[in-house]
């Protein structure tokens, strides 16, 4: 039992320390890396609690997709972080207000536990303990049977939101040559080539090459 306690305190200390470094790191790339470390330690805490599905979800979804996406966005975009830090003082009152609200909520939760410590002890018994199956199987049975329609509706909403984000951020630049598959398939000998009669003593430049200018006779 002592080994589980050691790992709990190890994961907890590393999670808190990496979370603090996320907001204290000056380099945004380092902040994202500390965020990934915090996710891994939180996944370790979920494994100790017997919630292996949440641990796997945290690593695969948040570390493998969200955090890596943040890392690539920060590394690829040319963000002026000096300009962002310049507005820190301006937004400091709002940040202090939010921090005060969060601190008040934490104090209320801690005070509730101190006033009624037996309330939290009456937690609902996990489904896996009653049925004798693991958490992943129990969640799968509940999600895909009792809450199947809600699960599909949530997926449809996220799909529509993804399409909307792509449509809103899509911008077509003028003057950029793009490939048109329909125009390529519809080509025929009349549109694919142009037969030009070249007079003796010179050659003629096609109109399309010189931007609709009259044909020029070049040569001796």
C-alpha cells in the first residue's frame, strides 16, 4: 500500500509543479511542454484511482491531439509575445477578479468537507465494482445503450462546429492560380492546343502569353 502512496505524492507534486511552470514559463513552447507533463501526471493519478479509461483518454486526446496542436500552432505562427505581455497590466484587474472567484470556490469546497466530512464518504459505488467488469467496458455499455442518441447528437454538433470553423476561416485570395479538376477533365483538342501560322522571317507570340496584347512580330 505504501508504494501506491509514494506514486500518488510523486504524480501530485509533479502535476502541481508542471502546472505552475505552464503559467510561469517565458517561452510558450516550454509552457506547452510543461502542459503535456501535467497531463501525463494527471493520467497517472487516474490510474491510481482505478479510472484507466480516463487516463487513456487524457493521454490520447489531450496529449496526442490538443497539446501537440498547441505546440505546432505556437511554433508555426509568428506571434509577437512582447506585444501580448504589454497588455498584461491592462488586463490585470480582470485576472485578479477571476483568481479571487476561483480561490473562493476552493475555500468553499474545503470548508464543506471540514463541516460535513461524512458526506463525501457516501459516494456512489462505481458500476465496475458492482458488475465485476472494468471501467472501460462499463462506460461503453452505458454510452452505447442508454445514452446512444445523446452521444451521437454530441458527435454531430462537434462535426457541424468543425465545418463552421473551416468555412468561417476560409479566405480566397485574388490572383492565386488554383487547380480546377473540372476544367482539366473537360479539355478537348480545341481548347488544349492553338495552331498559329508563323509567317516567314519571324514568329508570332500568342495573345494569351502577352496578356491580351496584339500579336507581335519578332525577328529579322
